[in-house]
């Protein structure tokens, strides 16, 4: 993770670096720092904690200089303190780094033997020392090239040099790096979002590339030191306004806008006059697909699990859902007629990207489902389906999850239709139901207060469970993940039928348990599992579209979702589990948008 930025300009750069770092804080908030070249010297300022702290330091002690680099950290090597904060500087060079240098221990040993000493515990400092050493005997290009050649692992780097006070260097292997073009100034940043207030003209480094920014030009080099040209992309202005509006935090904004984002996404893909889905030119003719493999991490993996149920329901295809960090190292039997689908909000998740790379090397057909259309995954996949959710800033994914579900549902129906696995009448009915979904989401969002009431039951809980069967099971897993990451309460999502195979032993008097029990074909079975929990003292929050009054006296609270067809009520079940995590975290005074130890874009393994 971590976020990096670099600017070379004809005016002071520190304010622009700070504002770009604030946009990159979603990538890490353990520490922040900046280096500029001022009066012919490297001026480095850094602190533990957030960019706000750095801003206060700079207010007391302003940093001048018309070129510089900045960093926000998500700690990997070394505790998150001021010494380990980036940049890491010597007399002659200053470095910011996103990624992990896997051979840093060996390099550290080698350079210690040469007489160099280290100030921090980070893997990054070896890069500073290596550049410092090579600068003594090599020209700038060779110094950069030789240093990069010796590094193992993943990185995006920003570097400034005391003796080259007109340039900033950027480099990429495995971690993303964008280059922005301005008027008499140029930029590097971990993503285009950080650079968007300064430019809408962007290029992307590919793995192995490095670049040298001057204020009037940018030079690009590949891993053989050969000069190369880069395509320039023009960013749309559409998503420029990522602010909280009147909401307390980004997460509440992002939960509450889900009816709008859902509508937008459906509109993007639905031909309303023909009631058909506009997904064409898949990399494999749907009739010829042998099997579908879905690959992702975290919340995005839960959307893949959901899609597995849909694909099994609506098509004759075999389907598997995999966690990317496992998939990338497994002995996969690749088949050119299988379709490999990668789901990622950021489009930058290291494990998902590596899994996609593995598929590309094995020459199979790939599809990316992403929110960030300029991302590395979007650029590498053979075919891209954007989720059109707009920027998601809260670290816990909410509207992107719903967006992923929408696209996966539409893709499933389209493949099913193309393969003649579904009859026209059923296809039409499902599309008509889907068109009504944004209104039903809105109706569910309006019941936030009900969840707010029950949230109090959870703040003292040692732990909790989310139970569901069939389409509700992936949502149970997602509910548990949301509660864990936001409120730091231990939670697990279980297939309700698994309870008696072990987890039931955890139920004790007063333990809150969330039961997802829509009135689908699993309803009766889920209710039996719920009764087993109640009989052992569990306090049940039941989320259901069942309106009958039976069982009410045994249930602590019943949250009612609107009725819709059973294959899409998972969208509606998602809203209360998001609100629950949100309100429990709020009552516990947790940092809603930036939960501890996490970051939005996971660009390390
Ligand atoms: C949880 C969450 C994470 C992400 C995961 C993958 O709320 O947001 O579990 O889903 O890190 O991220 P993307 O979707 O960017 O690949």
C-alpha cells in the first residue's frame, strides 16, 4: 500500500504535495512525509500519523523548493513511527516507496559491509543507500537502472537528488504509478485521483519502466534503459467531486448513495427499450465458454461468491470462486475455453493483479470488473466491465460491493441468455425486477434508524455470528467482514447449516447473532438453525422479508426488507449489515473511514 507523489514545477510545490497526499491517505495513514530541494539541500520533514500532523509541522516550519516528493505510509517493515516514516534521505538523495523490497535484508548486509549505516528499520532505506553509492561512480540513468536491477519485490518509487535540482524520478514494478502533465510542471502519483486537481492528462508506467520528470518534459525508459513513448489518456471530469457533502463521513455517504449508484450502473448496461443487457464482445463467445473462474480479495471475493450462486442458478456452466492470494500460487489447470473474471474496486490490488498476470502468461481470456477504469487491472484485462460507482473513499467497501454485484448479475443473465440457458419470459421478468431494485434499495436505506436502535446490543459483545444459506451466505460473510474491520469486534459469517458442525459451541447466553432469512427456498431450514441458536441463549437480529408474526417473541429484533425475487434480495440484505457495522463502530468511537491497520488499496502481497 502507501501513497506516493512527486512534483517538479516552476513554483513552490509543498502545498500541492500536501493536497495530493490527503487524497492518497486512503492508501495508508501510519505516517506522512515530504522532501524538497531547497537552497541546494534536501529538506525532509516527516511525522507519525496523518497528513494533518505533517501540515501542522509545515505550518510552523514551511518547506520551500520547486520540486519534491511526498508519502503516506501503511507500515510493512518497521513500526509506524517518525524514524520509519518516508522519505528516507541521505546527503544526496531522498526516496519515497510503495511496495516491499523482498531482498532488503541481504542488501542491508551488503551495504553495511561497505561501511554504510542505516537509520530506520525499513526496507526502503536500502534503496536510498544504493542510489547514494551508485551516484559516486555512475551517471544518473545508470545509477537508477543499476539500483532497480538489484531490487527484488514490488515497488513504485519517487526520488529526488540534491545535485539534480531540476528533476524528479519515478519507477514502477508491481505497484502502480501514474504520470501527470501540467503547464510548466509535471507530476507522479500512486493514482490519477491524487493528480486530478492538477491535471487531467495522464500516462501510466508499466512494470520495469522508470521516468524522469522535468518541468517542461517527461522522459520514459524501459527496463533496458531504452527511451520509450507513452500514450497520454485524458481523464473525464465526471468524478472530480469526491467530497462528503453533508454526511459525517464518506462511509455514510457511500452507503446512502447506493440507490443512485445502482440506478446509474443498471442504466449503463440496460437497453431499456428492448429490455436487454448491453454486454457484447466478451473475449469468448458465451456459447463456447467451458467454465467461469472468479478471482478477487476481501469484499470483492464475496461478490464473486455471490456470482457463483447466480451462475449456477441461471447457466449450465461450471463455476469456481477463488481468493486471489491463493489462486496466484496454485497449480491451476488453465483451459483456453475458460473465462477468468477479476473483480476489484481499486483495480490495483496486488494479489488480484498477480493472479491476472498469471492468467495472461497462460494465454487465457480475462475480464476485469473494476470501479477505477484507469487502473492496472483494467488496463491488463482483455475485457473490462466498469461498475460506475464513482470514487469510493471509505476504506470499507460498500457501494462498490453493490456495484460489483449488479455487474456480475447482469453478466450472468447475459451469458445465460446467449447460451439459451434461460427462457425469454424468465429473462424479461428478471430484468423487470432488476429495474425496480434502486427503489427497493432506497426503501431499505430509509430504515436506517431501526438498525441504529439495535446497534447498542453489539458494543459489549465479545463476538458475533452472521448466518445465512444459499444467496444469503455470501452476504453473511460480507456482514462479518464489515463488522470486524469497522468496530474491531470478532465476527464470522457461516453457512447456517454448518452451525451444528462446530460453531454452535460458541453460542452463550446473550450473544448477538445476525440471521439472514429471506423467504426463499432455504427459509424453513434457516429458521430451524435460528431456533437452535435461540435455544442456547443467542439474541437474534433477524433480517427478512417475511411479514408473518410467528416466532416474533423469540427474536430480539426483526429488520424487514422489501419483497423482491429471491435471486436479488441479497442486494437488500446488504444494506442493514452495512448500517449495523457503521453504527456499532460509531458507538465505539472507531475511525469510520480509516479503520486501524487497514488501507483502501492493497498494493502489497
Ligand atoms: C473490505 C474491503 C476489502 C477490499 C479488498 C479488495 O471492506 O474493502 O476487503 O474488498 O481489499 O480490494 P479491491 O476491490 O480494491 O481489489
